[in-house]
C-alpha cells in the first residue's frame, strides 16, 4: 500500500493578480502546504479554505512570509496566526505537530534559521544582514534563532519517539526552511552570500541521527524557489515552490507535486 500527497508551497498569492483557485489541480486525497502563502494575513485563511475544498486533509506549516509584518514579536505573531486560521474544516496546522495517516507520520515545523547554515560564512554578519533586511532589532533576531533551535529540538524528540511506535511505518518531515545546505549551496545566486546563510537551519537534520529504524522516507520543504529533488543517505528531499510573480524563479503555470510514500 502506498500513500500519496500533493506538495504545495511558496504560493505568494499577494504577488499574483489572479484570484487563487485550485479547481481541477488536486491529484491526491491529502495536501502538504510548506509555508509562504502570503505576506498579507488576510489572504491566508481564504487560501487554506480553498485548498480544503479539494482535499480530504490539508497539512500546513507556516513560512517566514506569514510573519513578515509581525516578526518583531514572533511569540505574538504565532498566537494571532493560530487564532486567524483556527477551525478551518480539514486543515491541520502542522507547526511542531504530527499527523498520522495510514502508518505514515507527517511531522512538521517551520524551522526558521540559526544564521549559520553555511559554515564558511560569518554567523554575526549574516544575523545582522537578516535583521536589517526584515527591519527587526537584534533581540527579535535572537528570538528567531531561539525558535530555530526549538523547532530543531522538536524534530529530534519526535523522530526519536516515533522509532518505538510499531504502527508508524514511514515518516515524512515537513519544514519551510531548507534542511540541508547541500541542497542549495550550488546556487550561484546564493553562493557566498548572507542569503545562503539564512536559507536554512543547520540543526534541522540532526533529527536524522535519531532515525535508527530508517523510518524517515521523505523531507519536503519550501522557502527555496528553484526545484530540488535529491536523495541523500536514503532520504528524498524535494520542494515545489510557485515563487513570487516577477522573479526569475516563479512558475506562471503551477501544479502540485505528487509525492508517493510506500507503506507496506
């Protein structure tokens, strides 16, 4: 038996002129949305409601764009986002959460960045660059780093815990930020930049050290807008970002990416 789901991320609906519609695009019963629906909070609930009309279950992890204008107080930002998307039928917020479907555990977290994704780049300079780029102070930057560590810790504890559950056959990890620098460091537009150092979280993949039963099958993520589909040490890493309209990495024609997970 196999489980399939549709991977969707980085819709950035606030940058596209057309009304968001998913009519005729679903290919599976389930969908995973890996963040960055919009910078405008008013867009997020309608998009999730639209997706819920086409899937049995929609699993959603927030991205950094959902917090773009509220990043100065990340704790309050998460509180208000939770209130704004609460009680949407068939939508599960997967931030530091797990959903089990037919023996497959979907484990999700935003992931954030700890500002040292690429070891050769300066942590301090990259953190300062990020703070200036997003217009936040150093204390807010520290809170983001703390959230990154907390999210990584959640993955470690959860993957370790799931090793002992005989009914869990496979694990799908979901993050918004990139989990392994080897997936993106080839990108000449990022190479040697502070942007590369802030693209992911170098602690996220520590959870794989806990996967003693080799249950982790696939890791899906967002944030990075070029296509990735790569196997590293037996784990498939893949994304499916639409991207911002008007950029070199956007898709004017966009469809979900169907992911198949073998269970039996």
